[in-house]
C-alpha cells in the first residue's frame, strides 16, 4: 500500500461539507476504534463556525474523546506542513462531488455517504435519533475498516474493500470475510 509500510499510525481524513457532525463523529470514532493504529482528522470544504452541539452531546454521552474537536477547512490538510494522509473518506454526497485539493501522500480515497443528521427535521427526539443513526452507520463502517488486514492487501483489493464499505448501508461483516 505504501513504501514505508511499517510506519504507523495510518493518517485518515474524513471530509464533509460543513465539518460539523458526520466527519466530526467519524474522527472521534476512528481515534477510539483504531487503537493507536490510526490517527483520524476531519475537515470540510465550507466548514461551519462550530461543531453541532448534538454531535458533541452524543459523542460525550458515549464516552468518546471530544477534546480538540473543531470545525475546520480541508485547506489545513493540503498544505506543505499537513500530515501525510493514507486514506481520505468523504461522508457526505456534496463533498464527494467537489473538486478536492491535492492531498499529501497520495492517499487512497472512498466515498462513505451517510445521511446528514444536521438536516433532520421533526421533534427533538427524531433529530437526536438521526444523529444516533448516523453515528451507528459510521461506527459500523469504521469498525469494518479497522478490521481489514491493511498490510496484507494489495492496492486494488484494498480499494475494492474501501469502496464496498461505503456501498453497504451497515457495512456488513461479509466485507471483512472477502478480504481475508
């Protein structure tokens, strides 16, 4: 997958247009689920001024580390001083359609679209459920991702697996089986 295969952690960037909910949640999930093998970041093409309070509240209630989470531009990850990225995942359809910057490290990319909980309407319970459902979908996909045998997959097989994770509603466990 990369020349310095023994270098860890893998740097992963999650992108969303506003960087206020889905990409933020994905960052927190991977930083915990990755067990030190991954370092997650998030950014947006048009970041909001703050992280959505429901996203922070849900992550906090589930005991994810929310320290340092902030809405930021993807420009922070395209400059000379940016971390070398191994993977870049878009988690919203808008960001997936945009022309992305050139990422340092020529990372592998995939689209893992998840409905935008910040756009949910209805009662407070229904909106909070939308946040919980998006977090569940992201956690399922990320758990499949961290279970992939990254060091033993060739680039084409890995790309196929990354794409498959994004096409499954709940990132079914059969993706892992196919990679083994």
